[in-house]
């Protein structure tokens, strides 16, 4: 389980495309309280609109980590970023990275970390060993976001739902299972990086026993209908033992992204399959709502689509970006 | 993908319980042609009934690897085995181990391997990186053994079925997905040791495109009804894209082994769930037979049980240890 030291300094390298800084924007938006500022190289043209702080200044203001908030081209850290990262380590900041290449592959960074005692943390990788799943029922309540595909709002929905539950007075914790989620929460597991035998066990550890009224809001991964990642999804579902599921969907998608031969399932079929699979470790699991990424729809289209779905499925239908997820939080707390 | 060098010398350490030498007996029985002999320490009381050969003698007779054929207590190699393993490396033999602890954790072995150029191979681990699954349909035919639980005959059934298909004149290859299977086949992947994101991709690589009439007989892992390992099972099922499934079952088992709260599913339910899941990557998948581990039944009980199941499920029902799997091989070739 990754445990990160907040608050963060967000590092943007020499980014020139906003889309390459998705992680940094996500952190700015979802853990604003834990972000002190941003830092970048002179060639960068994208800013988060936060105070500019050098690693040394950020350390003086109490920062715990410098987070690499941009996707490096090809997944490898460019050589010319290393001086800044080394300076951060020397100032006592941990470096947190979600790149494919490991920070420990750079001897300069390893040496600097040894000098200062700061840590190199690759949230995309998981070096921890986990026990196998136990199947033991845990106390507390759990809701898991699941999807008709990857990358259509499962993390965003879980973050919004945890906030909405808290706003309605419930105790709720966002549980991160992907690299950006781990950075936002400051802890969690990149579940798709865990050795397959231990995925359910890692999911069990991620949401331990809790108070009866407490909700863990668990970030889903993959999709049961995905030819590459369904196994990850199933292990996470079984280990999470959710009491409730929220199904995430993008009506603009006809087939699984990158897999043109694989159609997106009908929503009722998707609900039935997730509930059927989830019953193994929690016979009481139910779907409590639908979260739609409706960015392809006009307001009029969205209204028509949402009300059609509501009457078809007899469930709350929301878009976190269009009116929020309160209806689902309410359904969770009423049940 | 592990690639082992045959033929083997089987090393028994100082084993005194036959059950601790399960791997060695399995290799003796299933790849007799590739086993030159056995070797053990003076304290060993179990023998495979094979010629006794020292590592040097085995190397002279053309052996490629010394296989550690016993389970070491606690999963770690005992210190007093190392001299024999070092001698084997010095004689040019690879060492193949299925223990939890890695061979490379022993500097003596690493140095000996460097001296001779021989390899240290931990079949329980997987250091290879695999691509994500593609979902692309491959040529050739595939049958996968699946189960109502773990450890009830999926490997044994797959080995027997590959032999039965060959005997009936078909081209067939056993594809190993577990450590003992990999040792028997001389190649394969310990699929439960693969990072979860790449399980389906590893399964795709394990049974590549093949001639239209060729059958890959793929060793199954875990069970869809297992609270810890169902994700591994699903990833393997999706990546294998089987045309046919053989369901393995032990009628003496009431609950998942080690998970008393988890009942073994009804056989028709199990068939339906495996076929439903398998349809994602091969819509034509069907269950072609049931393989029973009937060791708990008398001959009379077995006859009654098997004929009841046959009429209930309308499928061939076999026990590989009691009459073989020819009926399932025939069903595969007729379809």
C-alpha cells in the first residue's frame, strides 16, 4: 500500500499541452488543500494557476513530496528534468511518479534520496507483497464504481460520491486503486500492478474493517466486458465486497476503447453481470445508480437520455459534471 | 514465457514423505521420456525408482537441468542442499525450482551460474513482461480445463486430454499455466505470478496462432467461484479464447478448499457461468465434458454418480484415473 507525504509541490516539467498535465490538474482539483504550489522548467507553457515555488521554497513551507504531474513522452523521465528532481530530494521532498519507468532506474536520484533520506515512490508499480484474499466479511459499508468500459469516469465518480456522502453528513473515505487516485488520496494501491494471485487480497487490505455507518468509496478499474482487463476488475470486485455498485457509462462509446470488435454491453446486462459476480463475496450487493459521462450530449439530449434511463432502470441517473452525484449519495444513505 | 532445457535430473533433497515429492512424481509420470534419473541426499527415504545419477553423471548423459522436485519446508531452500545445486551448476546444468524463495537469493548459486553459464530458473515467478491482451481471434482450436474449485484435477485432466487427442490422431499441445505444468511441458507461464494487467495478454501468447485442426489443451487455474483467485481464472479464460471447456469437479468437496463459507456451485450453474464469461472472447465456446476426481467414491458409487451426471448434463463424464478421458477427446474431435 502506497503512503504518500502531503502536502505536494506539483512538477510540470516542460509541458506545452494541457492534456499532458491531466494528473496535475486532477490533483489541483481534487486535493486542493494538500497542494502548496507548482514548479516547472522555463520551456513550460502550461500553468495550474497556483503559486510558483521552487523545491527548496516548497520544503520550507512544509511540503512532503514533489509529484511529477505530467506524462513524460514515451513514459520515461527526460534527462533534463533530473536536476530539479535531485534538488527536491536534497531539500528533503519525496518524489512521487506515475511514469512507466521507475525513479530507481536513475542512479542520480537514488544517490540523492540516500543522501537526504527522502523516498522515490513509483505509484504505477507495486513492490509490496499482499496475502491472498480471505473472503472474510468486513464491517462497515462499501460502494464500488464499475464500468461498461475503462476510462469513462469511475475515479471521478468515486471522488464526487465520497464528497457528496461527507456533505450529507456520512463518514466516507475515497479508496484509490489507480495511480492518479493514489496521488489524490495520498494512499492506496495501483491494483493493476499487483501480481494476479493477490489482487483480491490487496483489495481486502485497501478497505479494512470500519465503523458500521462508514462508507468506503472504492475506485473501480477496467470492466468485466474488457478482453484484456476483466480479470483485474473481477479480483477488485471480489476483494472489495461492495454492498453497492455504481455503474459508469459513456453513451458515445459503441465499442470498448481500442477494441473495435467488442461492443459496449446493454446497461441492464452490465448491471446483472456485475451484481451476479459481486454476490460471491457479498450476497446483498445491489446497483444503486448510474453515472454517465454525458460530454457528447447537449443539455436537451442529456435531459431526455437521463429520464429515459431512469424510467428504464428504475435507478438514479447522474452526471458528476452536470448536477453532481447527490441523488446516488442519498440512495446509498436511505437504503 | 519459461523455456526449460530437457532432459531432467530430478533432485529430491532429503525428502522422507512421498507427498512432499509430488512434483518429482508428476514429472516421472508425465514426461518420462525427458527424465534421466534421480538424485538425493543420504537422509532421503523416498525414491522414484529411477536410475541414481549424480549431477556430473547426469550432465555427461546429456541432462539440461536439475529440477528441484520436492517442496522445501517453509518454501525456502535449506542451506545443506546448496552444495549439490552448486555442483549441478558447475556441471553445466540449469537449476529449475518451484519454491517460493528465489534461487537468485543465494549468492553461492548466482556465482556458480555465472561461472558455468548455466541458468537459475524460478518457475513460480515471472519476470517477463507481457503485452495487454488484444482480444484478436487466433487460428487453431483450444480447450481449457476449468473447475468448481482449485486443486481438483485441472492439470491432470489437461495432460490426459492432450495425450488422448494425440492417440486419436489429432495434433495437440499441452499448454502449461502452473509451475509443475511448466516443468512437465518444458515451457509455459505461471499465470498467477503475472501482473494482473497482463494475465489475458500472457494467456494469448501461451497459445499462439496454430494450424486449423490443431488443439491447444490449456491447463486451467483457480475457479470463478473462488473469493481469492477468480480474477486469475477470468483473465486466463479470456486470453485463452477456448472453443471448448472441460469442467473439473470433486464430488467430495462441499465448500471451496480453505474457505468454509464458500459453497461449491451446482455443476450446471458452473457450466453456465464459465460459458457466459468465455463468450466475451469466443462466442462459440461450449462445455464438452466433465472430469471428476472420484477418489472418494467406490466403483459402484462412481458408476452410479457418473451415469446420473451424464443424463443430467447430457455430456461425457470421465475420471482420468478411472477409464481415462477418451470420451471427451472423441467429443472434441467430432464437434
